[in-house]
C-alpha cells in the first residue's frame, strides 16, 4: 500500500514537473516568437529608411543615414537578445533533459530496489511457508504413527481377546466333552452292579 502511494506521488511529481516544463517551454517559445516578430519589424523599418531619398539632390539625407544606423543598432541588439534567448532555451532544455534522465535513472534504481525488496520478502515468505509445511508434515507423521500404534495396541488386544475366547471355548468344549465322558463312565459301572 505504501509502495503504491510512493509510486503515485512520484508520477504526480513527474506530471507536475512536465506541465511546468511545457509551460516554461511555451513561455520560451512565446519569447522567441516575440523577439523574431520585433526583429522583422526592425528589418522592415531598416528597408524603409534605406529607400528614403529625402535630400535635396535625391539621395539619402543625414537624418536618413542616422535612422538607418539607429535601426541597424536595434537589429544587432535584437539579434543579441535572440541569441541569448536561444542559448538560454537550449541550456534549459539540456538541463531538463539531464534532470529527467537522472530522475528516470533514480526511479529505475528505486524501482529495482523495490523489486528486489519484494523478491526478498517473497523468498522469506516462501521459507516461512516451507517451514510451516515441514512442521505440519511432521505433525501429520506423528499423528499417523500414534494412530498406527493405537491400532496395533487395539489389534493386539483384539488378538489376545480372540485367542483367549478361542481358548475358553476349547476349554468349554473340553469340559463338556469330559463331563459327557465322565457321565458315560459313571453310568457303565452302575449297569455292572445291577447285573
């Protein structure tokens, strides 16, 4: 549960950082397009002043030349701003790429650690279950030996009882047989006395 929350928080952070990066990138693109638009305006202004021929002899006047120079200075400054903005944007993109690569590397390492922890936990659980299974098997074997021992004892008692019952029956038969013989033997001498 905790691991799921951490992964969810990491994903939300990545999404938020990505959204901020897109917003920053959008602002950078807006800045670059604004600078390009301003530069284009200055180029048009330069072309306008370059075409002016307002001097007495139909050539460019001193004012026209000063306006051209001033416009060229503005174009150079705008180009410097553009170069700086492009450089800043490139550095920012490189930094973001590096940060994302590092973050992904860290997440990969963290995911690997979490995976290894889960595997270790599962191995520990398997060992615990195997130990419990061995204990249950031992208990089962003990119970089976106890059942066998009690069956052997009961079967042994039953054997003894059966042997004793058969012996008692044989003795009873023998006693009956002897009684009959004794009765016959005692009946024969009485007959002799009468004769």
